[in-house]
């Protein structure tokens, strides 16, 4: 997980804590989990 000025995001694919892989099929490359208001 990463954070920038817009919020917390993962890249197009990421490994979760329990080892699963999340893969986003399309763009955007950043998938925001929580956005800063």
C-alpha cells in the first residue's frame, strides 16, 4: 500500500496480508482504497 496527497492506494496488482494477489483488469493503475477529503 502506498499513500500520496490523494489518499491510500495500491498499484494495479498487490499482495494482501494473507498472500492473495489482487489484480486490477483495467486502468487506472492506482487503485485508491481510501481517499483524503
